[in-house]
C-alpha cells in the first residue's frame, strides 16, 4: 500500500490514536495497519457477523499500546456512529459494495469529526487474463465479454445499502472527499495472480460464474461452460490474472 507514508505523517502531526475499521471481517486490516502506524492506537472493529467478531475479539496484535474493541452492528448505523469519535476510518474491499447515499453520509461524518479515511482494495472493473508460458496459452475466451458485462450489472446491484457504487467506487469517493476540501491520494493495488494463487483463482471463477448467472439465468449453461474452460486453464497452470483494485487515502486539509 503506497499510501502509508502520507498517512503516517498526518497521524504524527495530528497525534492521532483512534481508528475505526468498518466491516472488519477477521481482522486483516488491523493486522496490516497496526504494525505500520505509530503507537498508541485504539481500534474499534465494526462487523455484523458474530463469527468474525469472535475471531477479531481474540486477535493479538504485536504492537505496544494497541487496544482493540469490537462493536457488533451495521456499517450504516453503528459504523457511522463510531466514525464520529475517530481520527481515521478504514475499510478493505468495502466501497464498491456501498451506495452513493451511504458514501455521502460517511463523508459528512468525517468532515464533522475531522476524520481521515483509508479505503483499500476497491474493485475498479479491470479483469485481464494473459499467457504465462508462451505460445499456446489462452488469453481471451469467446464468452469473457458476456460474463464481464453481467458482472458489471451485478456489481451495481443493491448489497443492502442501496444501489452499489461498483467499479466507480474509488473515483466516486475521491470526488466526494475532494468536494469538501480533503487532500486525496489514489494508488493502484491490483491483484496479479499466477500459478501460486490457483486456489484463489478457482474461487474467483466460481463466484463470477454464480454472479453472472443471477443476471443472465437464461445463459446458465453457457456461463458454466465458460467457468469450466477458465478453470481448466488455471488447473493447467497456463495463466496470469489481473484483477484491478484502487486504494484511496483522504486527509483533512489541516492534517495533510
């Protein structure tokens, strides 16, 4: 994540301590950031999944003066209330699932609290297959376009907070924070997956196929055949896959 340096500089200038992690999951965000931010740190981890909360509740972070508190709840209610008392709000792989309305509410809360924002791994719509081992390796599939078009529609569907921002999420958030005077930094954080990531790529292909079928149920057999072909390429270790993501850091002007 190339945004750590300006974040740490702002953290030190503002003598920040309080972080809210929205949709904290099993704690990947806190494990990554806690070791890179100065101490002391007081984290509030918000998630609606009891299993996730149990996992992060038992999380041990090897950082001095780092306190973790878990909050069960929804990012649209308990999450935004927690941000009111934060110096930094962060989330991973979240923005593309939320709505423009939720984003506007978050930005307003951040402005009121003087809170910075760091959003990592926001899907930007780029999916590219390329050859890994020279001639004969498949690059494009005749049904790629059909599947990607269906995924684009699925991405902007309602995930519980209204129509999702989807691939435009990072750009939309950048515009929203810049409108209120924040200093924003955007950094590419694409996944570049190869043979060592085959298990993950198999899961991605399965998930994409299921999402595409929700949009095009009449093409279910064709989508299954696409997934079989893509999975065969992965199993034969003849691929590189790029899945585009962007990271966004938004700092209040007086801290940037």
